[in-house]
C-alpha cells in the first residue's frame, strides 16, 4: 500500500506479494487500523507498506541474514 492502513480512500494497493517473495524492511513499525505495518522494498527498488498480519494469519516473516 502507499501508506499504512486499510482505508482505500487514503491509500492504494500498489502490488500483491507472492508467497516466499523477499523484501527489505526500510521503515516501521507503524500501527493503523489495528494492524502493524512495515515499509518494505522489493528487489527492483519499489517500496510500499505491508501488514504484518491480517488479524488471522501471519503475512510477513522476518528473516535475519546470517
């Protein structure tokens, strides 16, 4: 999303990640709409906000490089 939160009038869906896709966390966390949001960057340099969970299942898994 273009900003943290689920309100489509304030921010837009920029992309939908595929399972296993890897991102770099560049900012966050921020709380909005009862969810925790992280600003992420993909391998092409595109950035957006992703929710840690949808309230039911974990959507992001943090992996620390060895």
